[in-house]
C-alpha cells in the first residue's frame, strides 16, 4: 500500500524520527533501500525513541552500503554525493511529488555537525571509548566513518592480528641465497626481475605475506617453491612443518590441487622434502570447520588450527568476516601466506580485504632495509624496478607484499593479455582499438543487432574460431562417448565418461554481469536451453534432463558439495541390466579426477549454468570465455568485473555487446569499497 506524501516543511529540516521512518518505507517501495535497512532503523528507533533523525538516516545509509560491499559509511564522502549512497542514478527523474532524496535531507549539513550528532547518541559508541556501556551500542563512529558494530569489530580483529604478525620476525636459514638459487634455476629473460624469487625470499622472514599478480604470473609456482624453502630446513632437523592449503571455493580448491600436484614433481629438492609438501587443497569453510546454520566455526581463538603454515589461494574472494575468523583460528606461531589477484572482483560479501592490503603493491614502497636485504639474498637488482621507496616507515605492510609482474601465459603477443592490461589501466580507447583491430586470433567481438539476434545462439552452441567449442561440443560427446548399455554399473567406464564430460564442459562458458533481464543469467539460461532443445541437443521438457549443467548456489556439507561446484546430469544404470536413472556428476575436487554421483532430488540449491555471473566464475578458468554485457549501464559494471571476465579465459575470449558504449563506460568505472582497514594499519605503525 502506497503511503501518502509528507509535507516538505515537516521533513526539511529533519525534526521527527517517526517521519524519517515513514520516508524510508517509501524508499523501500521504490527499491532505493532494502527492507532489511529500514527494519534495522526501526530496531534502533525502538531502542531510542528520541533518537536524532540524523543518526537514524546515517544508520540506514550504513546498512544499505553494507549490502553493496562497503564496510562502513564515510560521512564526509557521503555529503559530497548523498544520492550515491543509495546507488541512485546521478541524473534523471528519480523523485515525484514530495519524495525526498538524501541530497535534500542533508542539504547544507556540515560534516562536523553530523559527526557530533552521532557522537552524542546513545546508539553510537566512539571507537576510542573502551567502556563496558560502549560495547553494547549497535553503531560505532571511528573518525568520520560509521560502522555497524559487528563490522567494526571484524576490522579491529584483522588489524590487531596483522600488526602482531608484521612485528614477528621469523628465523631465516643461513644458506637462504643458495637455497633460492637451487629452486629458481630457470630465471626469466634478461632484464626481467625475478619477482617470484623475491616473493619467496620476502615470505621466509615474516609470519604474514601476500603474493599478488595477474593470471600466468606464476603465483602457484611461487608458493610451491616457498613451501619447499620453508619445509627443507624443518625436514633436515627432523621436525617437518604442518602445512595446509585452502581456497574460498571448491572449484578454486580443485584447480590449485591439480596445479600444485604438477608443480611439486618438478621441484629441485630431495624426495624427503617433496613428500612433506601437501598437494591436497580444501575450502576455507571446511578448514575452519563450519557449523551449519551458524556463523561459528570449530576452529577459533580458543581452538586454533593444528598447523604451522597456511596458504590461502584466490584471497580476493575472502570477505571481511571470513578473514577475521581465519586470523582468529591461527596459532601465534603459524605463518599465513595469501595468494590472489588484487585487481579481480572483491568478495560478494562486505569488504575488499586483499585489495585493501595490496594498495601499495603496484608502487612497491619497500624500505631501504628491505631493498638491501632482498638484493643480498636474491641477487636481484631493484634499482631499475621503478618502485617507490618507503623512507619514513609509513608503509609497514608493503614490506611483506610482492606483486608478480611478468606473465608467462599472456605475453606481449597475447591479445587476451593486452586486453586485460588496457582494461586494468582503465584505458577504454586502447581496449576498444584492440578489439576492433581483429589482429589477434584469441580475441573476438560480437555486436548483436537487437535482442533476438541469433548470432548469440550460434556463438554459444558452436563457439568461434577454427578450434573453439561451444555447448554443442560436450553434448555431442555425451552421446558419442557413452559406455555401452550393457556396461556394468560398477565399471570405471561410467566415471571416465563423466570425467570427460565435465572437462569438455569447461571448454566454453558464457559469463554475465547481471542476473535479471534478457542479458542476465536467468533470461539467458532459458534462451540457451530453448536453443539446445530446438536443435535436439537436449530432449524433453522436464526441468531435469540428461546433459543439464547445474551450479551449486550454497554449500551443502551433507553432500560434500560447495557453492560454485558445477555438475552435469547423466543417465546411468541403477543396476546391471536395469533402467537408467538420472544422476548428477560432480568432480570430487580431489586432484585425482574423482567423480561423485548425486540424485537430483537431493539437490535443493542448484541452478542451470549455461550462463553464470562473473562473480560465480572466480576461481575458475575456461578454454573459451564469452562475456555478455547488458544493454544499459548498471552499478555492477566496472573495470574489475570486465577484467575478471577476461582473465577467466585460457585460450579465447569473446565480448558480446547488445549495445555499443557500455563496455567503454564500464572500463572507466572502478570499484571503491569503503573501509578503514588499511588506514588503521598505517596509523598503528606510526
């Protein structure tokens, strides 16, 4: 039911909290605010019926920003563009009658006055107030940043843990230079700094380190050599380290398991050391011991993980809450190494922890002591690196961060590599020129002539280029490689067939920026399903059919399946000679190519996955990746989303455009997630 308009004079300036609550309800009706945000304000109003409306408005905007990945609300930044806090369009008719916007409510408000109003509220604790009463207040004001208490606590837990680790100096092997030279016996081309070697050296001396870099820069190669570097002295003294490997998703864990298994075999170390380097990777949730239905884990501050070294891959996907829980669960003596691409999309949940921690990675900011030490142990000369120098000790975290800069997969001749670099630099013109030149056989661009252009179906079914495959490839293989009907149910042939199909499905993937609309996941999955039925690559009209690819949308610990796992529905004999029954084949993510078969009736949280969002694709790679953009601008369209989509491709990348200009606008926009994490780290070091 629509609410009647409120007189402007009763709302400008804000006088009554009840009027604000009523206005927020109308913002919810418009879709400008979540019902959750309004409910939170209602809760605060019940706690303090006399609350200043300015406090309640700040709380509503903070909650709303949290839903968009921001950890906090910066009051002064909000006053510069109040309507941005609601993700409203900067232009156009977004109001009718007396529908007020944040810009109108906050018109003429001084940021200092807003901070004072919050500081005086019984609902707000000051970050510097350590009293018992302050600990029960739902909001926290830290300088000009307003937090929901829980997220302020997460930030402080991370801040405290990292500063303790940065202050911890680890013992270093006396023969570290010789060990490094043995492990890195194939240096990069002349004139190229061996960043992998530098990363290993730096990580040996601290309890916390980060290795960041784009695809093909050798993050996995680096960490395997780092583990050998750490494990070898421990094995020689008879006390091998307990090392664990983790990743945020099952798909990322499977990829790292496979990659590390291959890398360990090539190590130039004794077999006794090689045997003590693990190759099995688990998910972070499994590592910590998730308790279904709660936010709590089996391992925490009081029950730390039984390990000495933890490596976490794809760390850009880890949100603030998970990072806080992970650091809590580490014993003080344990080392933590984060791997990830700082330029990828941040986590779906609040926070961009890896991005915050890697703000200085591009510029370097190594101190003179760090530079001298690195040169002494590695033999690498940073004098020509062009990195900035930290002469006053104001960048403590930078001393434990290395950015890998030389890509072996996407070299100078790679169109995908060049496109990713132009996008990352937000150079939309050069990115467009590269696509338009058609001079690289690994890049394609398809401009659609309207919503019903069947060129989209042709690309999705058959791929593009001489060797590329679309979805026809795995569906044809489903029929041609199927074991004979009389093959016993327990035969390995069925598992081998499922392995082939799961691998073939990874040959092509359509990625979307959005979920809704004709260019979103939901509409495109229906469209592609219809196209496959039309050419009889899939049969029947039932929701479940043979060949249906599905994506897990939530963790299912009972089945051992994780959010992001992909399976394919296949018909298998229930018993020898009996009728065939539909089961969904999922990879076991064990690095051995194992497959598990699950009845569709046991899968509650799955969706068809001919198209998936770029967010869901993180931690995955596909031989040919096609990214389709919507025909209108959307807040999610940023250079990070485009870059992440491009770098999911191993051999071919296609850009599909329903309308020109959207690509360029997206490349020019950068994600900015508000946080105080890096600021507090710097402040703590001063």
